[in-house]
C-alpha cells in the first residue's frame, strides 16, 4: 500500500493545475477529475459523477482548479445562471465542496484577485471585502462564499496572472508578451494598470504547504508584488533577449472609454499573511522572468 496522501484534483490539465500535478507527482497519489478524460470524464457540476470517481478512496484533500476562466466569455453571460461560467464556477464548486465534506477531505479552492473591484490604490489584503465588477469575478466570489459557508475544512487561495517557465497550450502573460513582441502585434502596454504576477512553480509549493500543514482560511498567494503592464513587459523582454525598446506605452483609462467590459485597474495583492507563516521563500518576480519559448 502506498504511504502517499491521496489528493483529488479538478482542472489538473489546465495552466495552473497541470504544473502542480507534475511538480508533486512523487509526493501525492493524484485522482484526476477531468471533463475531457477519454475513459472516465467527470463533469464537476454533476455530483454523481464526482462521487463515482472518488468512490472508496481515502482522499485527504481536494484541490479545486477547474473553472470557466474566459473572462470576456463570462462577461457575455452576465446574469445568466444557466450559463457555463455560473454553472462551472458556482455550481461546480458547490458539488466539489459536498464531495469534500462527504469524504472528510480538506478543500483547497483556487480563486482570483478579480473578486476585488480594482479601485484600491494599495495592495489588496485578505481583510479587504470582495466587490467584483464583472461576471467572472462575481462567479468566483460566489464560489469563495460557497467554500467558506459550506466546506468543513477549507482554504481559499487567491492568485493573479499566473505564469510558468515552460511553454504550455494555454498561453500565459509572459508567453503572450513574447509572442506578440516577435510578431510585432504587441498592443501598447498600460502604465496605469497594476497586477501581481504569480509564478506557478512557487504557487504549486504553496498548495503543497497548505496540504502538509492543514491550513485553513483565505490566503493571497501571488508574488505580493505590484507591476504595471508596461514595466512588466519591458522586464520580460529584457530577461528573454527581446526588443524592449519597441514596447509602446498605453493607458487603461483611455482604453476603457472604448470598452464595454469593465477592467479592474489594480489586482496586486499583499502576500504578507502567507509569507509570515510559509516555510519557504517565494521568488522575486524579476529573478524568474526567463521562460522557454
Ligand atoms: N489563468 C489565470 O489568469 C488565473 C488568474 C487567477 C485565478 N485563476 C484561477 O486558477 C484556476 C486555474 O486556472 P487555469 O488558468 O489553470 O485554468 P484553465 O487552464 O482554463 O483550466 C481550467 C480547467 O477546468 C476544467 N473544467 C472546466 N469545466 C469543467 C467541468 N465542468 N468539469 C470538470 N472540469 C472542468 C478544464 O478542463 P478541460 O481542459 O478538460 O476542458 C480545465 O482543465 C481557476 O480556478 C482560475 O479561476 C486563473
């Protein structure tokens, strides 16, 4: 019999989840709940499929990455509770929480800085009140509430603009910048929009830490740094030998005059609460900007 903890994962084929699974495959016995699994597809909105997949397994933790993550697609579904964004993000989370309670498993929910309205001048902390301004953020904030109100043993980990050093099918913020720079299609980069990049290999270690130490509560698990799009794009280009001088400045305030979809002006979060108790150190973003292309 394996001594490893059994950890169930939703969204384990996605940008963030797949890196956690590959980095920690020696540490845990993973049970995958994947909607695109060719043999046993599991739709997280169907509790019977979830329970059938977890049947007879001593699951210690469920790490819930699966989500409808297309923010513009979600915006087009605003208010539609039968739409995929609400169904996957809210109802899917509800059935995963029910499964975790049934199995007495820790529930680790992956959430987002988009639960905030983006008007704060400073870094967002865990005591700031969510006030999402678009449907993706609203569904993720509702999912957090489901977790906090219904799960017996829960963690809400919020991240922002996750990226990884290896190239992946779903393009992250750094690979998008580098590809567009190469093609000459990079839009002017906002100097008045701020975010907190999340280095996925560090975040994978944070998830492992929440399982190892049986943490509970809300944690901001981005880098804890604040970057403007323009400064970030220049630093990324510099770190990867691309032409940073060709990057033009743009302004979110100007862009918003022509966009129907609202954008948060600032999603940078403080990670002080996390780093005070974490048993390893997060990388500085400027030291982990070099990526494979
Ligand atoms: N990416 C970001 O910028 C970002 C920022 C902040 C927070 N987050 C959060 O981080 C988490 C992971 O994001 P990500 O970018 O890694 O996501 P992703 O690459 O878009 O992957 C989402 C995963 O969810 C799965 N999924 C969707 N609907 C499902 C359903 N009904 N049943 C089972 N699985 C389903 C997808 O499965 P298939 O691939 O098989 O369809 C996919 O594996 C999400 O909770 C997201 O909200 C992401």
